[in-house]
């Protein structure tokens, strides 16, 4: 299985191999993309993108048919909402649509939306919601399908990142991952259950006040790129290659995406 991250100027890939009961990551690769194939996180030249990705995959001698990919946070939405009790007969999906329509600045009918309840309840409680413009998603799906892939999993980048960091978060703890290099969401507030908020802000004290005022949460720990090498020491999927120190941050969300495929019912924009 292959895990992809595509940006305006590059594509990154992780390859998962399955050998009997053993799964392992066998390869990490990256290449540049010609300007104009992807613009502002959206595929705008399908023919050219298919051609360049096809050449990249042929050079790597890739034969896999299943894939997963992340959507960068500048074009996807990840929300954490507390829903009221739906025992009045409304199903939870309708309550989510009502709330999402008030928050996301796009018409509800244009969105592909999925959610995961965080307490196992079907009536109210907290939910993690992912959403993306359906046309944008379909353009990427068309690219991968033309390349002969069967896409199995799609999530926002920050949620894949949460999947990687979550083993380090203790129950009841709120942490923040702060990386000045991230363009779309350099601050990601998380707890053991999922992503709470993503935004662009480098002033840590402002972030602390925001979390306390909006969510009533005190940020107890701050993570950054320097912590990611520690995560690799407990990463549960064996790696048959070695990351260079400056590569770990670049591939962190793909490492998290690989972990999501181990869940029985992960958050997934493909339903």
C-alpha cells in the first residue's frame, strides 16, 4: 500500500509492504512537481499530474494498487464539536450538518463530510469531523484512479499527524504541536481523542489563552519537530530504511496516515 502527500511543488510517498503477518515500511521517496499541476492544494492539470506521478512511480518500480493520501489543511477542514443530545429523534448526522453549515464557509451541499464519535455514543457528545470540497477531492481521486490505484483512505493532514503523536498524549492531557515551517496549520491543539483546533499562530502565549478561553483547556505540553525522533523509537510499524534527521518532519503526517490504516474504523473522507 502507498501513502501520498501532494503539494503545489512536490509529492512524498511511503510504501507499506505486507509479508504474511508482518507489515513494514520499505521506502520513503520524494520528487518535485512542475509548477502549475497543483495550485493552492488543488489538482488543476490532471493529464500532466498523472504523467509526472506515473514517471515517478515507474522509476521506483511501484506495483501496488491500493493507496491512501492526505489533504493539506489549507483545503480541508478538521473540526471538534460537542453536540447536544439527539434523543429528540434527530440523527447525529443531521445535527452535525446543522453545526457544520454555520462554521465552514462553503455550501454544505458542496462538501464531503465524515465524522467519528469520540465517546462511542450515538446521541450527542463530542465528535471529530473532517470535511473537504467534493470537487477538489474527486479531482485527486480521478488522478489516482487513472494511475490504476484504489484509494482506501483520505484524511486532513493534521489528523494524520495526530495519529502519530497520540501515543505520547496521556488521558486528560491537552498538548500543542508547534512548527513555524507549517504554512497552513503551524499550531495543532490535540488531546488523547483527536484534534481540537488547528490554526496559524506562532505566539505560544496567545495560543494558551485561546485554548483556555474557547475550550476551557490548559495546554500542558508543547511538542515540536525536535520531538519527532523520539516518536520513531516507539513507532509500531518496522522501518526497513533510515530517515535523515531533516526528513522526519517532512514525512510525519504520512507515518501517521500509515497508522490509521491499522484502525478498524478510522476517520475517512471516503466513507
